[in-house]
């Protein structure tokens, strides 16, 4: 049996959510975040498998001019670092700092539907 996933407000705040990004030089982009929860099988066989504690990972999709230009996967310490940046209202991507302005639920839903992102 899987352990219950610990509830993390910082992770939930960016689950299936879009954000408008702005660089200090005026460039703009959009980030879409998808959060997934998983376990690693540590042992066992058939009906008595042993699983790790649950963990989250964040898939980030980077769009410029409505086109997907990059993506990334973040978990563990990298995820903690990104969540810390989000708390400061920024994201550091490829060595550059971008200001983050989160979309509300309705705008995220419209964005997700338009770009055909699946909800996790």
C-alpha cells in the first residue's frame, strides 16, 4: 500500500498552473507547471511490494510567442530551489532571472485548454 502523499501548499500552488514571465530586459514568456506525484518500488514481489515515500516532481513548459521552446523536470533539491524562487516571485531559468506573475485558476484553465495540456 502506498503512503499518503504529504500535502505541500507550495507544490499545490503551482500544480496545473500558468504564469506570465518577464525578464529585466523586457522579454516575455509563459511558464506552465504540471506537478506529478510518484513512488519508487523498493522491493517485494506481486502482492507484497514495498514502496518509497511519495515524492513530487514538477514539469515546466516554457513558451515564447505561444510556442513551446523548452521544458524541464525538477525534483528533490532542484524542486525545493524552484519553490523558494517562486516564493520570491521569480524563476531562474538557464541562468537568467525572470519575474513570475501567476495566472488565476480560470486563466490557467483557458491556457491549458488552448495548448492542450493534460491535467494531472
